[in-house]
C-alpha cells in the first residue's frame, strides 16, 4: 500500500516510518514539506501522492503551551484534521489519526472504553476532541487511535527529562554519590503521584498500528502499553533501570506544580477492543521501558 505519513519526524511519526516502511511505500511529510493547517497544501499533497492511506501523526503536543496558544493549538489539532478528512473524502482514502487520554476528565474508576463520555479538562484535550469530531463527521473510512503518556527515541519526553534531571543532580559513581550524600543529604526529584495512566513506547504503538492496518480495523481504538502507574512510580522505575540508585523520588501533588494545564487524575484506557480485534496485546510498560532504554543506548 501507499501511505502518506504526516508528522513523520515526530516521536510517534518516526517509529511509524520505521515500522511501516518494511511492508509499505511510505511518503513522509513534516513541517518542512507541508503545513497541515493549510487547506490547499493538504489537498495538493493528497492529490500528488495518491495514497491508499493518510496517517496523521502531526499535532500540537505542548499541553501547557495550548493553554495560551489556543488558536494555534486548535488550528493544528482540529482544523487541520478537517482539512485532511475533506481532502480524502471524495477519493475514499482511509485516514488513521491519533488522539489522547486527555479527552477524558479523569473521574472514572475503571479503564475508559472507546465509547465512554468525553469531557476534556484542558485546551489540548478540547482541541483533540474537536479533531476527533471532524474526523468522525467527515470520513466513513477512518481509524482513530487514542493513546497516552508517549515516549520514544526521537522526541522530548518524560523518561528523557527524568534522566537529564538525574544526571544533573547525581554522580553515577556510587562512592562519589555516597560522599556527597553525607555532606549534602541524598539528591531528590519531586514527581506527582496523583495522576494515574499508562506510559506507552511509540515503537510498541507503531507495531500496534501495523496490526490494526492488517486487520482493516475501523472506528475508535485505545492503544497503550499494558498496565498502569503514577508519574511518580514511573520516575522511580526509570531511575532504577538506569542505575541511579542514589536519587530519592519524592511524591508530590499536581496542585503543588502549578502547571498551566490541569491533567486528568485517572486516564487508563481499556485495551479490550484492541485485544478482541487483533488477538494480541501490548507488552507491560515496565518491559517497554527496558526496551526503550536499551534502544537509546544503541543509538548513542
Ligand atoms: N506525546 C504524548 O504523550 C501523546 C499522548 C497521547 C496522544 N498523543 C498524540 O499522538 C500523536 C503523536 O504525538 P507525538 O508526541 O509523537 O508528536 P510530536 O513528537 O510533537 O510530533 C508532531 C510532529 O508534527 C509536526 N507538526 C506540528 N504542526 C504541524 C503542521 N502545522 N504541519 C505539519 N507538521 C506539523 C511537528 O513538527 P515540530 O516539532 O517542528 O512542531 C512534529 O514533527 C499526536 O496526535 C498526539 O496528540 C501524544
């Protein structure tokens, strides 16, 4: 199949490019080649490439930034989805698009299913939901994948941030760290423990997308790595796996961080539909993290 992949330089886009190029002809376009906010550029790209599938991995993903740059955020996350859906509509081109756990308000007590009520509590979530609505109303041949807490080799992400902070605070050499701890006390990092979700490695998500393409899946699907944790538990695991045994991770509450965007307290997505459809599941987030850290080492 011929696939037009928008946002192929992003965190998820780069893993999709690697995975899907093995079996398909993939044409990647990112900001340098296209502005998906432009109706004409979307039309032109689709007319010229004549794809069987358009995958949209491009988005405005700065969740806090969306609170102030509302117009730009809606242009990329909502209006651009309308442009892509309209450009594909008459040509019966299939669209694969990504959305987020942040379309939910986080008040659930059990994993969110695909048809549960959406009620975003920040601008990013509102813009992604508006994109979902455009896709659903303008296309009858779409796959909409909601995912959460992404990290990947080609992108700024939570794992990388924690490791950078840890490196700055600590000496990996144990003896030096012990000496430092004696004089200054142990190094600490503060991470929120009142948001629960499922960290997801973009390489595993790309493999799941490939499976859904093979099954010709249609409609909404939730895809994450298996299992769940708080950001605090995730940070503890990242440091353990990376040998930073001398850093203490202190649990704090989201309110203490005073970030511009509120995040849902609970955003675990149910994988049941994906499992029923593909007969497969994704690996636990702990194993995915190990894979990611190994792959990062190989790349350095
Ligand atoms: N990151 C997460 O934790 C997370 C969680 C849940 C769902 N998602 C969803 O998963 C998808 C992939 O996310 P990601 O984190 O991989 O995204 P990302 O790393 O931010 O990549 C997005 C790509 O889109 C490009 N882009 C932005 N605006 C564009 C425009 N107007 N025209 C063309 N390209 C444009 C970006 O270029 P620049 O970098 O130059 O701006 C970047 O290369 C998105 O739909 C996102 O909403 C992400």
